[in-house]
């Protein structure tokens, strides 16, 4: 009896290093999300590599939407990767193609061919050079994490210096780095750790990953399962799924964190694309290990509906709501601080408020947006444009709190005070 118990104990301990606490979402939720991703694909919209990556990781590579998206992404790669695309955007293309079992070093489409890995190496080198000289990347640390992860998965040179630079950033006590970015860094660092030869590099990577993951676990414990905000959960869960040996012997209560995700009804394809891989326990780190022959087609929605949550909006009593809207620049050039009140139909997204304000006082509240995979991003207000080189942007707040969604999805309530503040990141 003792022998059996001992053997079982040893087996559990052996397995425990990596597999102690696996959580996987119900199949009905996975099918529902795969269906949402399928329906987001269209040949009239820019193809989203995060969507292809998530579909493939979740076993949805057999659908016609998946095949269409793969073709559009290959075309996008040959047309745009060398030019304006940021390093992180190229990294997402590489990850998406790897997850479709395509060779990113030889992408062929439209009669052209491109070595995406080579392009990514060049763009990553620029990011690392910027980090080393001015202490910030040319784009974002989130992008650099994607870069290091993609290069590491294809074992291409350049990932180690990116990973080392990332590790130094996350360990720097003077830097405040958001949860999403630190979580994304974890997967890159875990990959690099697995291939690091130098003890000093291994020690640095270990310290960074165990520091970040313990912080994520502390936050989950403090906040009843929530890590960052509801849209950070996808990358946070992916990080914790890949790093159990870095926080051992501490255990992760994955059920508690998954429950937080189950209570939210994700609608944006981009949000689903980050959370779905975590829900099937197939983080981005596994992008190069997808079995492309064993795909299941997304079956039509099987009726998963999230449990009723506090986020469900109440029936609006009034047909219109009044929203107070201010724009503030105390950062550069001629400072300004203008406010107005506008009425919009109840249930409108914030974009409608900005449009109503512009219509009322075009000289003051004019604005511009740019389409991104998260929806429209406000890039200019009152003639003052955000500039990635200066790291300036228009931040949106409700009262004192930064909004957790953009103007295309956030729905203000009656008498809410919205502030657009020109600031830096
Ligand atoms: C870095 C970052 C930013 C940077 C982008 C800087 C830059 N030039 O790249 C800055 C600080 C400007 C930013 C701003 C905002 N962000 Co932001 N951002 C991120 C982060 C951490 C990484 C994005 C990234 O680098 N991706 C990798 C690259 C390769 O992909 P990409 O498609 O090229 O990235 C572009 C978009 O992501 C876009 N972008 C970044 N954030 C947002 C937010 C919205 C609403 C939109 C439409 C676009 C957008 O900027 C990138 C460059 O063009 C993500 C985290 C995540 N989980 O994805 C949050 C994230 C996307 N941001 C978020 C939010 C809420 C915002 C703000 C609305 C915050 C606020 N209160 O003002 C604002 C946007 C306001 C506006 N003007 O419209 C949410 C979006 C959630 C949602 N459901 O919509 C995320 C998921 C963070 C979170 N967990 O809350 N962000």
C-alpha cells in the first residue's frame, strides 16, 4: 500500500513540475469563440495575425475562414512587412505562419517571396539598439516581447539580446510596466531561458520570470482572480501556464482565474484572440508545435452563455444620455482645456460623444482616428497629434480612472465625465 502511495507520489511530483494544475475551458465556450473568430475574417478587412494564431492554437485550422485568413496574411507579409510594419507586427505574422505550419523564412504570395525572419531580425535589432541607448524601445516592450518570442521559436539569432534587454527592463525598479507587457515578456523569457547557455544569462532570465510571475500570482490572490483588467487576462494566463517551474513550489489556482474569464462575454476578435489560447492551455509559446493535421473545424456555437454578471448593462430608462467631455493638453505647445456637454442616444459608444462634440464645436473638438485591430484609436484632437517618436498619446479617463476600452467599444453612462488627456507612455 505504502509502495503504491509512494509511486503515485513520485509520479505526481514528477508531473507536478509542469502539469500540476491544468485548466481547460468547456468545449462549448471554445467552439463559441472559434465561431466568433471565423466570422471576424473578411477579405475586405486587414487580416489579423493574432486571430490566425489563436484559431490554430485552439484547433480551428480546418475552417474556410482559417484558409482565407492564411492566404491574406501571406499576401500582407510580401506586400508590407519590409516597409511600415513595426517589429511586433512582423513578429505576429511569424507566429501566425508558424502556427499554420508554414515556413516564415520563405513566404510566397502574389508571385513574390519574402524572408520574414530576416526582416524581423533587422527590426528587432533596431528595438534593442534603442533600448540600450535611450532606455526605451522604438515601439513598445510588448512588441519587443513578441519579437524575442518569435525569433526564439525559430531559433534565429537576435532573440537572446532582446530577451536580456527585456529582462533588465522588467527587473528595473524605476520602471512601471503594465501587466499585459510584463506577462507577454514572460513567454519570451521562458523560451530564451530554455536555450540559454551562459549561466549569467540563465540567472538573469530566471530572476525576471520568477519576479513577474510571483507578482501576477500576488495580484490574482489580492483581487479574487483578476490580474490587470479583464483584457489583460489572456496574456496573464498564458504567462502563468508557461512558467510553473519559475514560481514552484507555489501553486497557481487556475480555476479562480479562469472563472473571472468565464464571467466576461468577450466580443472583440482581438480580445478573444488573446484569451482563447490561454483557455485551451495552448499559449503563444506553443506556436511552433501545432499539429496541423489534427484540426477540428469550429462547430457552430453550442450555446455557451456567460453566467449573468454585474457587467450586464441595465435597461436604459432614458432614450438619450448627457455626457460631459473635456480635452486637456498641458504637455506641449499652446496648452488648452476645453469642455462641453453633449446628448447622445442611450447605449452609444464614446465615439458618438466625440462626433457630437465635433459637430457642436468643430473648431475645438475636431479629432482623427486610425483603425487598429482593437478598433478606432484616437490619434489627434484639436489639431494635436499623438506621436510614437515622442511617445505621446491621447489617454481617455472617466473621472480619475483610465478607461479599459477604446472609443469604439466603451459605452458611457448618463452624466459621466470623460476626459481626453494628452500625455506620454
Ligand atoms: C502598448 C499599448 C498601448 C500604447 C500604444 C503605443 C504604440 N505606439 O504602440 C498606448 C499607451 C498609446 C496605448 C493607448 C491605449 N490603450 Co493600449 N495597449 C498597449 C498594449 C500594452 C500593447 C499593444 C502592442 O504593442 N501590441 C503589439 C503590436 C505589434 O500590435 P499592434 O496592433 O501594432 O498595436 C497597436 C494597437 O495595439 C494600438 N493600441 C494600443 N492600445 C490600444 C487601445 C485601443 C482601444 C485601440 C483602438 C488601439 C490600441 O496601438 C498599437 C500601435 O499602433 C496592449 C496590451 C494587449 N493586451 O494587447 C494595450 C491595450 C490594447 N490598450 C488598451 C487600452 C484600453 C488603451 C487606451 C484606451 C487606454 C486609455 N484609457 O486611454 C488607450 C487608447 C486611447 C486612444 N487614443 O484611442 C486595452 C484595450 C482593451 C480593449 N478591449 O479595447 C489593452 C488590451 C490593455 C488592457 N488590458 O486594458 N496602449
